């Protein structure tokens, strides 16, 4: 079905084709070309990370985190159940057991009050996902992690340019990841990045993404030949994709300005309507600056959520739900989890709906979305 107002439209800001043509003229189409380096430099400065490395996806960046942390069979990794599947799968691939944790009912981030009790001698990492680009309680999470000597991985797929207490998300944990998938605020179709804030991981990260070889060191003149030295895979995106991405990163101010306009329009026009019907809007704590990644509604019941999605669909407006709790999946049940284990994640998953949200969504289109919501019988 073709929607009059889709949930998402791929982002184009103008210089993508120009930069891709330059990449073609450079005759460097594989990874680690000039555009890849420019993207890496941009991200390092924007986030304040020690090192940024473009990858073929956020999934692959997470897989690199698991390898850098030497995750092995029998290790445990604490992960919010309300997360995308690859947040867990990257560590399960290395033999780890996902130890799921429930989420807070306000920000939908992992509930830091439950964290301390879940850490055991087998815990080898804590994955802090910043839902909707709104920061977790970073200070508390880092305090607990450091007390136990456990590294933190920030899953910041949704939060590039978000901040916590004026510090960029992706700069707190030893490692962090970004996504540049088509549905994200900045995209190259499929892509991601690994952010490194602990220098001891940097050299090995270059080896892991180069198929386990020291090829990068060879081209830097640090070794006289390159060879197989570690495990690894091919995690380098083509430079032509980096060219596409660079155009968007350079336009980040304009993109964020437009996304802020869209987010604030929804927040302003839906506030009274939502309060009258017991519908919750996104909560942004005062210490957080978010990058306007998405706008969601939390309905009083799953029935009203389903009704609303169908109501909007009949009017040519696409809205979607989000994560299904990982502990309820077939794989999650194989790790011994069952329904009722994490009540907040289960409840939120049943009631959340995401509204159309993309760069260039016009005010008249948002007006149509809001008018359709107002027409829906949700009393």
C-alpha cells in the first residue's frame, strides 16, 4: 500500500550525488577512502570520541564491540529487553548469555535501579541503549559499571548529536555504536560506526574490521607486509556510501533544525488532546538534549493502539509500533525467559505507536496527522 503520508522517507539534502560522483572520479570505491576518512574525522569531533570507524551497519559495530571485549561462551551481557534484536544478537554470536533488564516507564531506557543486582562475576558488558536518542541515566550506570569493573557499550543507534549533561552521547562508555540505516536521522542506506573512547581498543579495532589482518598498519607504513593476525571480518563500507553520508553529516545543523520543528509541532498540538485521553507523549529529562529522532505516543491500552494504527491507515497515514520485548521472542525463551518477567517492557511494547517523522515532513502534512488523531474515537 502506498501511503499519502508514510512513516519514513529516505533523507536527501542535496550534495549526496555530487560527493558520490567525486568518489567515482577518485577511483577509490572500496572502504577507507577519502570520504570514509572525512566521515570518521567528522564523527570524532562531533561526539568527542577518541576514534570513530565507519562500519557496514550498527549491527556490525556491535559485533566488533563483542570481539573487542573478548566475549566468550558462558559470559553474560546485560541488555534492555526493549531493544532491537541485534543489540543482543551481536553478543550471542560470541557465545554470551543475554541478561535482560526491564526499562523505566518514563524514558523507556534501562532501569538503572535494577542494574546492580544483575551483575555477577560472569558479567562482561552492560549495553546502555539510548531510546529515541534520549539519554539513559548515564552517571548512575557508569558509577555501577566502574564499581564492578564492567565495561559499558552505548547503543546510540538513535542518538547521534544527543547529549547528557552537555556531553555527547557515545562518549561515555568504553565503546559506542551508531546507525546510518535508511530510517535514521542521518543515512547512507545501510551503515554504522564504532566509537572508541578507550584507546587500548583502537589498534585491534582496525584489525578486526580488516578481516583480522594488519592491513591498516601496512598502509600506514607501520609494518612491511600485512598478514592474518587475529579474528575479524569485513566491516568496511564502500567509500561511495561514505560520500553519501558525508553530505548529510555536513548538513547536520539544518537536519536537526527541521527535525526539532517537526517534534515540537507534535508536542505542542497533541499535548491537550493526549492529556484528556490518558495518552503519554515522550518524556525528556531536564539533563538531556535529544536529537529529535522520533515521536511516539503511549496509549492506555493495546486495543486503542491497534485501533489508532488502523484508523490512520484508512486515511493514508502510516504509523508503526516499535520493539517487541526480546525476552518474549523465540530466542529469548531459549535463554529461560517467560512472559511477565519484565512487566514495563511488555506493557510499553503493547501500547506504543510511532508517528510519521522524517526530514521535510511539512506542517500541512503534520496538520493532517493531528486532525486524523483528533477524529479517532479514543474516549
